[in-house]
């Protein structure tokens, strides 16, 4: 146990930093976890073609936080092709 103690204390210290962040965004985290099964079912279909993933990019957006804590969205790319209008 003595050899495991230093790495374990570092892990616990990082967990103490992470827990309040997760708690503050728990509604968002719950929503993401709720969507996960549906999203994973969609991803399973991609792997049926072997080692390649045939993916079509409809939109690329970068999202971050500025110095005032506001969420910033930057649309890099968006396509209006037919397959991008599907629900």
C-alpha cells in the first residue's frame, strides 16, 4: 500500500478539482449521457465498411470560452447539401 499511496493521492487531488466542475454542469452532462446510446448506435453503422469510415461533413463549429466566461461559437464550415438537411 505504501508504494500505491503517492500516485493515488495525486489522483484524488485531481478528482477533487474535477468533481465541482462536473457538478456545476450536471444538467449538461446528464443530457449528453442520455443521448449517448442513440449516438453510439449511429456510430456502429460506420464500422461495417471495414477499416475506413465513410463520413460526410455537414458542419464544423469550434466552441470555446472567452476570458469573461462567455461561450463563443465560430462556424468554420457549413454545407447545405441534400444529405445535410436530413433530421
